[in-house]
């Protein structure tokens, strides 16, 4: 974990993506994630077949803006109905239904409720795809044979070569020291 | 995976009784060899087997034949006119609306399991949530079919939407029928998105295990390039949590909105404030009965007894019992309110249910929905398939009869006795209903064969070896949390 490597110019072939390290249990992976964050790495990620509890804390991932996106969608749905209903029934085609006023909000609440839920759902799902940059059908990690097990039982850490702290030898040694069972170079 | 061998539980397979906790540790929810790899293998082998079990082919043949019948019946009704049904004056709402309300109700268990049980952190839901969500999506498909054909001219169904048109007319936003259309539209979309987003990591598992190029391409497109990144998992878990919150509101809202079709009208027997919770509880009750009735054969047929354990059946039966008991309370309360209101019309409506022309169905409801679920007080009944399965099916019969009685016994006794007219479904009605059951099972069987039937990533996350502790007290960690 020597900082001397940090100032070395990163000499790499243009197609080098980075290092892929395989881990065999969750605890080692979490400890490695904490250590890598403390070592100052920026462009790296953990890959697991299931969500690991506490991983966002270990890696220092900030909370996302997804709840706000959902709120915006839900509000959009609610106000769409609260605006559309009077527009249709009070202005474009004013008509008296069962002696009710043209513009009566209580009768519009059930639809505003439903459309609010729809708006929140559509926004949060699209927000997920946009923030996660999915769909992304090609990724350099998919070239690694062992990475196919990431959706089965494989747990990995990948550090990108463009990370300022990256050095082919030192980073590899660090990963091995942190308990990686195997470290592999990934070329794009 | 040498480090996880300690968590294997030798001798505990699918027939092991894990319904009791010993007071020291929780009983395991995954039996057999509980490693990540084994969970993947057990669930994937259903979809990866070259041939499905023989029973699957038999069931699929029957279901698709019924879908054919459904198509013929719809074509017959559309080309001839809705007079081929038993609907009459004053019973304008016959089978189409009965079946619509029934199917919407069946959808509710999936949403309840994936939304409310997630918020309550019920770990056992992971074994059954995926296929319960699938029943939601397919039941909503069947539900949406009926109002679509009930309008008689389905090609004008878009008139329900506020579309600018040459007549300058707009939908009536005060009408519960429009609320209903929007609620079901919302329900369809939300349950589909919830189901799909939850399935993405498991579709990626299918992609990575695929042996042929075709499978790799199809599952690859559906999985959207999911690679299990921690940053993605964080967004994904947050999305699922928000969707669960929204769907919780929806599971309580949709049947409530459906009930306003009845409760907002001015008819004795329908015009009641108890209707929204009444319909919602009845919906959840029938939905859990359906999930129980599907889980019992599915775990046998596809060899999933280690993942859908007796504890899952036990819990499903318990929720069915609770909901059945609430339904019973509501029935009693309805009769009491009718008596206590002192309103002759209201009292007449309720006496008609148990003493009128449909008294047999009235008593069948009380038997199926009130008495039958009471056997689930006994653990033997909850965990024995030949008791639990017929009981669950009887609950479904009871709930369908309830929808029938609510709609028909109120409408057939109009305000003027001269307008009274009984209702009898025709063979077209019956075959259309049977066809919708075939449609449901066709979709469900295809799902079992080609999609991940159990949420693999979620089951893995509740295994003991998925737990870890973050040993870090630095401020950066606190900020990131």
C-alpha cells in the first residue's frame, strides 16, 4: 500500500481495462472494500451475486437521488389529474354530473392517487436505468471467463487502470494481501 | 466455496419440518445444501432442463386449448353481440364484472408479498415472492380482459381515455368507472415493472449459464447487461424499496377503487362505507389462497422443496386464515349494520342473499370463506398438502361466489318488483370464464418454464454466509452511509 506508486506515471497499453480480483467470502470482500477506499482508490467496484449488506458503507457509496426522482414522478402524476380533470369537465366541456360542481377536488382524489403511484413507479424505474447506465450490453469484465460466475457464487473487485492510484504490480499485490484468491488482468 | 461448508445442513431436506423455532436460533428457510451455487443450480435447472416434467406438458395442453376456446368465445360475442351472454335488464353486470372483480382480487397476494412483507422485513417472502408477483401480472391480464369485452365494442375502449376528439366530449372524472380504469391501468404497469426490475439479476444468471447462443441473446437483452456491481445493487435495492412503498399504497388502493364502482352507487347492498376494506381484504384472502394452491404443486413438480419449504406453506396458510377471519367479521358486520340501520331496503337486500333465489350461493360463501379457512388453525392442515390444497381451492370458489352474489342479488331485485328479473349465465359466459382460467395457467406455465421462478439473488442474500460486518469507524464511512 505504498503511496510511492501513486505518483508513478501510469504506463499501460491502450486496451488495458484493469485488474479483476476474486474473493471467496463476504467478510473478506467487505474488509477489502474498506481497505481499498482508505488506500484512496476511486475507480473501482465490487461485484456480487446478491446485494451485500453494508457494502455502500464499506465502499463509501453516497445515497442516490432516486427518492427525489420518485417524488417528482408521483407529484407529476397527482398534478396531471388535478389539472386534467377540471380542464376537461369544467372548461373544455362543462357539464353537471349528479349535481356536483364543475370543479370539485374530492371526486378527483382517487384518480390522482392512482396516477401518483404510476408516476412515481415509472420515474423511479427509469431513474434506476439512467443512474446505473443500463442497458449496457458490453462491458470489458464480460471478457473474463471467471466473471460469468458473478451471477452465481463469484465475488469480485475490479480496479480500473485509469484510477490515479493504479499500478499494475502494486495494486495486484495489494489485492492479494487483502485476501483475493485470484487476480487477473482484464484487457478491453 | 470452502468457507461456506459450515452452513450446510446435512439431513435437512425439503420434507424437514422447519415450522418451529427452537428458541435459540431461527429455523433455516433454505434446506438441503444451502450454498450459493446450489441455490443457483436448483432454481436454474427448472428452466435449463431439456424437457419439462410430463405434468407440465399435460397442463400446458389443457391451458392452451382453453385459450383457444376463449378466443372463439370473444369472437362469437363480438360478432354476434353481447346478447349471447346472460346479462339482462336489470342485471346489466353479469359474468364480465364478476370475473373482473374476482381476477383483480387474485392479483393482490403477489403485491402484498412483494410490497408489504418486504417493508416488514419478512425474510421468508424471498422463496415465494417471484412467482406470487407473476400471478399478479397474469391475473391482472385476465381481469383487464373482461371490462374490455363487456363494453361490447372493444375498439371503442379508448373513449375512456381523455383523448381530444371531434365530438368535443371528455370522460367524466367523477365516475368510479373511470377511477377504476385508471386504477387497473396503474396496477398493470406497476406490477409489471416491479416484477421485471426484481427479475433483472436473475435473468443475468440465466444469461451467464446459457449454453446456446439463442438463450444467451434473449436472456442477455432481458438482463440489460446486469453485472452485479455494488453501485448498481445500491440503486437497485433503493428502487425496490421505493416500489414496495408505492405498491403498498396500491395494494390497499386498487380494490378500494374497484369497490367504489359499487359503493358510490345508490343501491341497497352496495352503498356502504365498509366496501373499500371489504374488497381489499377479500382480494388478499383469495390471492393468498391462489398462491398457496399454486405453491403446493409447483414445489413438488419442479423439485423446489428445499426452497419453498413447509414453513412457507405454513405462513401462507396462516395469512389465509387471518384474512378469512377478517372477511367473516365483515360479513357479520354487514348483516348487523343492515339490521341496525332500520332501513327496510337494506335489510331486504341482505335477507335476499341468504333466502332469495341465490340462497345456495349465499350459504356456499359462508361455508367456503368463513368455515373452511378455520382448519388452518391446525398445523397439520397447514402443512399437509391433501388438506391445504382443497381448502385453498374452496376459498377460491367462495370468493368467486361472493363476487357473484354481491353483483347479482343486488341488481336482480330492482326497486320496482315489476322490474325483477333473475340472472342465469349462458354457456358462452361459462366458457369465457374457463378460457380466462386457461389464459392464466398458460402464462403461468410459460413463466415456470422460461423465467426464474424463485428470486435467486434474494434467497442468496438471506443465507447466513451472505452476512458480513463493516469494520470501519472513519468519518468517510459514516458520510457514505
